[in-house]
């Protein structure tokens, strides 16, 4: 009651009088032209089916007990699940004591070792992280609408697979390009920002491959070429020692929109992505831009890795003649099996959550044609 509504042309306005009533499957609102003149009217073109109205405010007489209302709604609510990831590797009793010819350094801890067992452990950790990263990005949910899972494991229990980051992006924000331009990026990021992000929140990070970074640098250099720029960055040195170089990684656009590109090595993996660009021969995935809003939503990070408490990364061994701390040298040494070696097991129960899928997006390169090469 009392709401002032505007038609597709905001200059034509009406005021709602009284409460709506139901007529069959529709609701009827009694409205009057807002200026109150007897000769005023709303053009018929704004009254046709498919036209829309929007509330611009409300207006009431003195001493009224009526008031406009606020409608609360949740446009969507998504549910995801956690997935149990596992990895196992073996060390034989002989390999436990085998010495490598070259000393290796653990990049995380700085620890140095000549032992084969340490090398296997570090290698397994690296492989675990690679598989974890690819899973959190590209996995597809297998959860049914009723919350059940059709996929079963060897013991008959369900195997839940969670939705990765790519699957959680709003479908309306997934687009394709053939030739990247600054205008395309500006229009796309403005669409992502429009009515969603405030002017102080429009800083995007785009994950892409080697070719995506090269294309990004190319279009910015082409744009800079149209300006009269005094170069102090790309040409350095003097005399016979001049150096030409430099690469654009950030683009500040209008309306406070800022984009920085970061390389995701996984996008360049030719074993995983075998569809190649018809000209460069590099994976089409390397040209993909994954726009991630890394801001805060209601005081919480927009992109979150979610893990079961205490189960983010569990590791243990099943020992035979040897365990990581050494060989068994007594008949009272209790081990789980009679193998000459041991097994190491990794387990994690985790997933990824995107709080606002409307503020993230994907630009795929659509350069595939009859000349596309494949491995």
C-alpha cells in the first residue's frame, strides 16, 4: 500500500492504493496515476504483457496508519559436500637404506637428505598437492537432487564428489572469446561488477595459463601504443648494453575496476588438456581466464577451502620390516604385516566453497575449428 511504481519509462508513475487481492492465479493491484490529475494516463505501450514496473519509493497522506513493506528473499542456496581424497606409496626395506648420488633439499623445510625414502616422501607430497589442486578446481558434483549418491564404492558405500570451483561459477558469467581485446575485458568485468560489487570491491584476480598471460600483455601493449608514452620501464641500459623487456600484469579500468593476472600452471598441463589452439598448438585451457573475487562477503572470505576438522591432511604408515623411524630389531617388535618395507597413506576430507558465484566468472577461448590439432 502506498508504493510508488515506475514503468519502463521512469517518467510515468503510479501509486498503489489498498491491498492486492487474488483473482484466480494472479494478484490484482489497484493503482492511480501518481500526479493525481484526472486527465493523466499511462501510455498503452507500457501496459503490454511482458512490460515491467519497479518500486521507486512510497508516499502517504498525513495521519495515515499505512506503510510500505520490505520483502526479504533468498534467490538461491547451494549445497556442496566434502570429498575424501587418498594416496598411498610403498618403500621397500632395501630402498629405505638406499643413498642417492645427489643430495636433495626439501623446498618447504630446507631439510637436506641423500636418502631414497625422503625423496619418495617429498615426491608423494608434491603429487598430493597437484591432485588436490586439480580436484578443487575441476571436479563435478555427483550429488542427486534428493541428497543421495548413485556412485558406490567397492564396499557398497556411496562415493560423494564435491563441486569444484569451475562448476560453482554462475552459468550467466561463463562466456567465450576468439580474439581477446581490452574492450571485451572491460565490458565483461563491468557486467560482473554491475549491481553486485561496490566501487571499492572491484579488484579482480584472473587465473590463466602462459598463453593467457601473453595475450593479456599483447592487448595492453597494443592499447599503450595509441598513447604518447615516455618510456622509462621497457628500455633500460645504454650504449651497447640496451635491454628491451617488460610485461603487463595489471590493468586499471574505468569505474574502479582493476584486473591482475596470475599464472596457474595447471592450465598449461598438456596431459590433462589435450584440445589445442589451432594456431599456437598450445592447450586451449592455457587461454582460459578464471576471474576470482577474493574479497570479503559479510566479513568472511569469498573463496574458502573447507575441511572436516582434524581431517584436512591425515598421514600414517603400515609397517613391515621397517617404518620411517627405523628397522625392527627384536622379536617383540610388533608390526602390521610381514612385508620387507612399509606403506605410507595420505587422506584428506575437503572441498571448496564460493560464497558469491555471481561475482566470479570464466572466459574460455573458443578458437576450435576443423584445423584444431590434438595429441
